[in-house]
């Protein structure tokens, strides 16, 4: 029996919305994004969704975090967001078995793109500096 492939994935998403979002809207956006990543991973052939989590931080010290552990599960979100925000940075970590890092990257980018399109938002996806696989030559 072969071991299922595990390619830990991490990305940072810079998000800019055309209208300011309050805590409820931010939690909903994050939940929908996490759920979509889980569904897309499952549809792409992931053998197991281990854990998909995200943390959005805001200049006023606020945050929203969320996670999902299966494609049919609603994401859990929680946060403290004192104001309304046009832009934020989101750190996303994905642990799924059975997909390559490139496949997960394509899934994340497609999910972010869809959510941004639906919200009329702009985004950039890049790699955080703490992602060790990207630092090792």
C-alpha cells in the first residue's frame, strides 16, 4: 500500500474590495472561500481533506480566522473586527492528501478568483516567507 501524497501548501492573499466590509461580511467571505477550496480539492481527487485554515488581519488589530476539515462541512469562523475594511491580508494553509502542491495552488487561485469576481474585488496571491519549502534551495 502506498502512502497518500501530502503537499502542505501556504499562501498569502492580498484582497481589496470595492466597498468596506464589516465583520459579518468578512466572516461570510472567508467561510465561502474555505468551503470552495475544500470542494474543489475533493473534486480534483483529494483522498482526504486534512485541514484548510485561514487568518485575515486588519490594520486596526482586528482579525477573522476560519477552518474547514471536509468538503461537505460548513467552515467555522470567528473574529473581532472593530471597523469596516476595504483591504486585508489573508494567510491560507491547506493540508490535503492526494494532490500535488501545484494542483493545490491552482485550486486556491481558482477559488480566490471566483470569490473576488463575485465580490468585484481585486486580489494578489503570493507565498508567505514562513513557508519553509519555498525557502529551501
